C-alpha cells in the first residue's frame, strides 16, 4: 500500500507539472481546446445540410458522435509529441534519476491528457448543441456515452505514451501525427460503411473507432445507418467499445511503463 500511495503521489505531481506547463504556455492549451471545437463547427455546417442519412434523420446528429470519437482517437498525438519532446530534451532522464516511482511519469502524462481531453469533449458537446446535435435518450445513457468516450480517449493516450517513448524525437513524432488521420477517417464517423468496397468495409467495421461511434449514437439516441449484415462490433457496439478500450489498456500500459523503465539504457 505504501508503494501504491507513493506511485499515486508521484503521478499526481507529474500531472500538476504538465498542467502547470499548459498554464504558462496558453497557446498550447488554446490549440488543444480550439481544434476539436473548430472541427465540430466546421464539419457541422459544411456537411450538415449536404449529406442525407440512409434511413432518415438529421445528419448533424449522425455526425457529432463520430467527431467525438474521432477526437478521442487523436489523443495519441499530443501525448506522443509531448513525451517525445521530454525524452529528447533530457527531461525523462532527469526524472528517472529522481527518487520517484517508475510508473509515475507515464501515468502522469496520461492523466494530464485526459483532463484536457475531457475539457475539449465538454466544449465539443456545447458546440454540437449549437449546430443542431441533441441527446434523445435522457441523461443516464448520455453520461454512459461520455464515459465510454473518455475511457477510449484514455486508452488511446497510452498508445501515444508508448510511441513517444519509442520515437524519442519531437520532430519524428510530429511527422507521425499525420498517420493518425487516415486511421480515424477509415470508420463510420462521417459516412456509413455499407457503401464501401467489401475489404475496406471489413477494415472500417472492425476499427475500434467505429464501435465507439456506433455506441455513442445508440446511447445518445442519434440516427444510425442500417446495414444488412453488420459486423459483430456494430451489432454490440457498447460491449465492443469497452472490450477495445480495456484491451488497448492491457497492452499499452505495461508496455509503456516497461519502456520508460528502460529509457536511456
């Protein structure tokens, strides 16, 4: 129990350190919060009246849960770049030389990102309401949907922690950022997968982001596009979203902690 308290205390110190950096670098914080909001308003108005949802329904209500999940997936990017910059500048080496729990830095990095990510999600929800998105199934399912989105963002953040520790270079991490968008676009976030070629549809249907999008639409009560033979993750999107998130955490949390322990060796 003493070791656990020590790790939690050290992790919270790293969270405070990262949040203090954001406070003294307001441009970074504004960019982190403004980008998701801009996407919500831009896509909501650009595509909102131009695309019809198969089966009927408001496209903006169809779109916004997809943007929520897409922005959750992009949690990889700031974490990867931030921790790669710390490795490159020697910050990680200095932290490893201090008497602190080895798990504190990766947990602190993930913890600070989930705080800013939750704030961005809240702002996105407000902007979504402004462009026409609505919650149809009441507060209980809506809270469950937001909980799934936050859990998924946390899981994706750990992928960013591992990649940042592996890359060890801020410029390389910035170049890898562009690879996140094709993965997040190859989903059911913007259009139904039924119109895709068979092989591409299979990839999109089994993309973890697609399960989170479908679960969010179901829980919020937003329109969905019916398909004749949906893949298992889209038949059971809530279960699939939980399973994907927990699987990613089970893989990347120990990998990240182990990688941090070996950093610089």
